[in-house]
C-alpha cells in the first residue's frame, strides 16, 4: 500500500533517480540522446540536492508516494517561479509500475490539500513538452486550459515546443482530481 508524505532530505537520491529515468524514457523522442544521457543527470542532481537540502521549504513543496522504502512517484510545486501564472507545478513523475493507478492524482490532491487557503484561490499552472502526448492527455482530461505555446532551446539542443496548462484555481484542479 502506498503512503504519501512530504519529502525528506534522505529522499533526495530516490527523487533524482526517478526524475532521470522517467525523463530519459518520456523525452526520448523529444530531446537528443546525448543530452538525456550526458547532461540531464548532472542537472537533476544539482536541482534536487539544492531543493532537498532544507525541507520543509517556504519556496517549494515536494510530496512523494512511497512503496515501502522505494519511491513510486513525486510532485513538486514551486512557489516563487512564474508566479504571474499562479502556483507552478514544476514536476510530476510516477514510476511506470505505478502509472494508471491514480498515483499522480493522489500526489496532486495531497499536495494541494496542504496549500494555505489564499493559495488555493490562485491559478495552478505547469509546462509540458507538446510532444509528450501521455502527459498532455492527462492534463487535458483534468480540464487544464492551454494558455501558451512557445518554442525553447535548452543546453544547445534543437528547439522544442512547450505548452503551458493552467487551472483557474487550486480549488478547481482539486475538483477535477476528485471527479
């Protein structure tokens, strides 16, 4: 049985490992193999070591799903980036073994339920690769509205199209998750 809880600094390596493995799989048809194998692991190592160094943090919220001592998935809301669009869901990853079992929805519900009341009144947004059809299909089913499309380049890679999804409020997203 999965347990959902805020991340601890001791979870850092499991989060890194899941983020890297899921990115390599999900983005294999979107980003160059050299980037996914060579650059991405170091980027994620630095990102998560910084984010998990001091938890809990006023800057972000990381919720993990645990299957015993293993991580089944995680989500991370960042509170101080791209705030003009609301609260930023920066990461949502679920291990392939647990996909299709409601883990992502439960992670989001657990995280959103901890928001302060004023934050629940703000929009929620995320950015996804337009070619990541499994992810965009989930956001479409949850009633996310595409409010922006743009092409970006990262680390010298070819340009890729990103889509920004937004829900009018965290309350609205919570209702969609409960449906």
